[in-house]
C-alpha cells in the first residue's frame, strides 16, 4: 500500500463516520513537501527543534465530513 492510498483510506473513514478532525503531524523539513501533497500545511517551525539542522515542523490538515 502506498502512502497516498493510506491517507485516502484514513480520510474516507473519518468522513464516513461524520467526524470532524484535525490531523496534526510532527515532522521535519525532510517530509514537509511530501505532506503538502497530502493537503497538510505548516503551522509552526522550531529551528533545530529535533537536532542541529533538523527543524521541527508542526503540520495540520483539517478533515470535515
């Protein structure tokens, strides 16, 4: 199963049950562009938040039924 299919299954299950969730992901700059493709946007960046030259990115995607 690829990542796109995985996220689509999760989103569809949330919508199917009429749930309204924000999905929040804590990641680094290494995955930021990939997560943008899944509809996430960057909420906050903490420089060197994980380690030297590894920033902490807090990303969010709203899911509405």
